[in-house]
C-alpha cells in the first residue's frame, strides 16, 4: 500500500501473475482504478513529489510483433516453452503450404554447421530439398526404407541412401531413432500439435557451444569459498555445467553426430589473487571433458585492473570487458557460441551486450538479484547509491531481463511468489 493523504493506493494480487491497482480516498471512500504507469507514478511521488510532471522517462518493452500473444493464465507461469509451442502450432502451421514454410526454413537454417566438424558438411537436409513437397517426398521414402531395417542399424550403414534423397546426419544414431524423428515431423506436417512440436524441436541438433558469464568474485574450484562475493553462485554454476555437458553429449550422440561440445565459463582474471587459480587464464572444470573456466581481466586505458573489485563497483568496466570477452571467445571456440547464459546482474548485462554483438541466443538466470534483498530499494535507491550503485545495477537488470530471449529460474516462487503469500509493504 502507498499512503499519500487523502489517497491510499493498493496493489492487489488475486492470483499469481495477475495484478490490479486501485486508489482509495480515505475521506470520501471513492475508489479509482489505476494503470500500471499511474500506480508507479503515484509510488514515485513518495520520493520525488510531483516535480517530474509529465517529463518521466518511460521504456516500452512490449513484444516487437504486436500480434504476439501474452500469457494471461497463472498456469502459464514457468511454462514459457509450452506456451510458445501452442502458439506456433496454432499460427505457423495452418491448413495451407505457405504457413508451413517457417518449419522448412528453420531446418534449412540449421543444415549448415558453423562449428569444428571436418567430416560433416551439412546436417538434416541438403540442397535436394528445396520445398515442402520435396521434404514430404523424402520423408516418406525414408520411412519406407527404414521399415525394412533392423531397429539397431547404425546411421552410417544407410547414410549414403539418405543423402541420395536429400537427408543428412542429425536425425538419429540408429534406424529406430531416425524413424521416430521422421514420423514426428510427418505428423507435424499433417496435423500440427504442441506436443509433437516440442518433441521435434527438442531433437533438432542446435546447441554445441555454450558460454556462461559470471564476472564478479573469485570464481575458481578450490580455496575460494568465503572470499568476498564468492559463494553459492560458484557451486551452482559448476554443478549446472557438469549436468549440461552430460546432457549435450547424450543428445549429440543420440542424434548420430560426431561433434565435440564446448562450455566456457567466463569470469574475471585476477592477477594478484594469491593462493587461488583466479590468476590462470584457463582452468578445466573438474568432472568434465569439454568444459573450462576462461578468465578475462578488467581493463582500462591504463592497463589491466589487477585487484579484486566488489560486485557493486564493476559497472564502469563491463563494456570494455564485453569487447575483450568477444575476442577471447572467438580465439577459444573459433566460432560463435550457440547460446550465451548470464548469471547475476553483471553477467546478465554482459550477456546482453555480447549476444547483441554476436547475434546469438541469450538466456538469463533470475537468481539472487539485489532488488529483492533490500526492501524498498527500488523506491529509495538514492539513499543506497553511494554504497551499492543501484542506479546502475537496476538499470542493467531492466535491460538484460527484457533483452534476453528467455529467462530461467529454479522455482515458481522466484517468478510469481507463493500461491497464498507474497511480500507486502506499506509506503508512507
């Protein structure tokens, strides 16, 4: 609640993900509905009065395509992929061939490997497939042929026959797995539905190189826990990287591809970090085969910044850091990554800058952001500015969270709070 006599403004959440805003005159008991903008303006008057008038900066982060739907039901929260699949299956795949073309273009886009694949020139489709009729014809011929083979037959044994009809590696490692994927696609072309769309897209080989950004703190595997700005996020990322590598290896192998995945954790190089590995450029992640910590130093016009810097003080360095990281990634991977993941505010804004620069899909991790740790910090940030520089941090969060392609969280509560409870405040 916000109290500005004689008005009291209320933010009401009847159900997770649904908010209503009203203000009540305590003298006359008149109730008025408020838009989000008017509610926020009312809230800001607690600090700024009415000095800003009509000259308030507003940023519109609505979807670029105005026809794109927005989830309105609470049960859509945390199920973004499922919501998108329902939308795509309903709109892209109509009852005419024109609406099927995005699926064909998607497959053609992913048929040209961008990575270190000396024995693989194309994936999924080759130049013999130029239209939907050709794709359907090739899939039906492949289905008929695979029905004659034992299910455990390796892809290499019928690779030549597939290439002749326009199909390349990436459909599966055995006749059984290839036939499953081909039938899923045939079903999609015949009668699309969200379930088959999710299954098919989940099998298309797309992610081979991943970059995870976590610049602040002492990021290493030994002798760093307890250091400033170093704790749970290090353990969290290392655990996730091990699990991610195992999943990538499994999926790549199951799709019949001989490709080595790579995961790079990008953090800050600390030349003066005595007793740790934070001064080493590259460190292998324990328990993995293809994952490394790659450290890049902060830099100014005067040279490398050698000492540790608090996570609240990193903001002046991040744009130059992004440029340096882009160069280091290119050297290490010799190609663009397929996915860039940001962690915490500094990692998320660097991920946004990097994804924009390289034209790569971005993911942000909405975890342990400072705004939720300091009650009313969005309103009274100026009182904390000298120590925490929240003007920079909250702006970085705002940009990164709206620039990203998708956001991941550990729990439903991180997105929308509990079903029966959410933190409440009274502003006076």
